């Protein structure tokens, strides 16, 4: 009986020792895990650049000039490009101004496309030859041509003395009897000129007909303006 008790105690002692050993192993493993978690992460070492080849310099277009100038595939290869610039267009002659009228429907400027040509009334936005009448500012006209604007005074655009006479005297007959010479003092043909509106016509430049004269159903009217006398022919109703 005693022997059995001794064996039982011995077995219990072995079990307690084994359990204690297992607990110790688990405690050691827990400590190791704790150290791994709490230990700071070490940075990887920076690789050394010693011995590595340097990066090539950036490409420079000027370094290829010699290649562009060499004869590669064509004998007429030329790196020098010649740019031909067209000469600027000459500004045409400006129109001739004879006066300004305003009968309530806006200003009307009496203009001739060029010297010696019959005049007529032009409103803002109309073309006078190659020019566009853009605006009338006081005694100045704003003309536009080829995308460019020109500001001209009415006084500067007035016809030069003798222009109308020269236009009528020019171009004698090439053959046949010589035509009689027209004197510079010959009277200018008077009467209504170009049509401005349904009831209004302009005057011939240099018209000396007295104001109030009735001709071809129109009456001559002369009014004073800051630029001189403004002449027009109004329809007689």
C-alpha cells in the first residue's frame, strides 16, 4: 500500500515539474515576442553611390549645328532659311472732303473718292473708295483701310485750288484738230450733283450759282458751318 502511495506521489511530482517547465517555456516565448514588438525598427543602410557612373549632361541643340550643316542626303542642303518679307502695301490716296450736313438723320459727309471726281454724301459705315468711314469726331474723320485706322481733319482733306479745273482740262485729243484750251477762269458747270438722299443732292465743287437758284426741280441752299459754307440742292415740293 505504501509503495503505491509513493508511486502516486512521484507521478504527481513529475506532472507538476512538467507543468512548471511548460509555463516557463511560454513565459520565455512571451518575453521574446515583447522584445521584438517594442524594439525600434532600424533603418536600412543608405546604398553608397561611390563607383557609379555620372548622369550624362542634358542635350543642347547648339551641339548639333555641325550635323545640320553637313551634306547628308542632298547637295543643296542649307541650314540657313531665307524668309522673304513682302513689302507693305502703299496707302491709297485719301478721299476729298467738301463739307458736312446733318438734316436730323445723322451727319452726312460730302466726299469724293479722289480729286476731280464728283462728290456725294456718305454716312458712317459706308465705303469711300478703298476706305471705310468709321466715325466723325468734331472736325475729324476716322477712316479705315486694310485693318489700319487714320484720323484726318476735314480741313486737310479739302480739295486743292484748281483741282476741278485741272480735271476738266486734262486729256486733249491725241489726233485730229487741237481742242480749244479751257481758261482757268472759265465758269464751273453749276447744278445738282450726286444724289445724297431721295430729296437731297450735293453741289458741284466750285459751284458759283447763287443760293435760292432752282434747277432741274432742286433749289440750291447754302448754310454756314465751322468749316465754311455747306452747299446742297433740296427737292422743290
